[in-house]
């Protein structure tokens, strides 16, 4: 996830805010929701964050 932030930050600086904010807002929720035993709410949030990342890749390419 840090590599993703770095690539986006090179193309559009501060689009995803600083790395610490990105970690708390996107990377952490995505990683928490990937576990098999994750709470359904964590899985939903994880999926939503992943969609945002996918959308950014599509619009910036």
C-alpha cells in the first residue's frame, strides 16, 4: 500500500494526503478486512477502500 501511495503521490501530489493519513484511512482498513475471521463491517469497509484505490488507478491512467 505504501508503494501505491508513492506512485499516486508522484503523479498527483497530496491527492491521497500524507502517508500517515493514507495508512490510517485506507491501508489499515483494507488489511483488517482481508482476514477470514474479520467482522462483516470491517470487510465492507475494506471493500469500499479498495474500490476507491481502484477508481483512482482508472482515472489517473
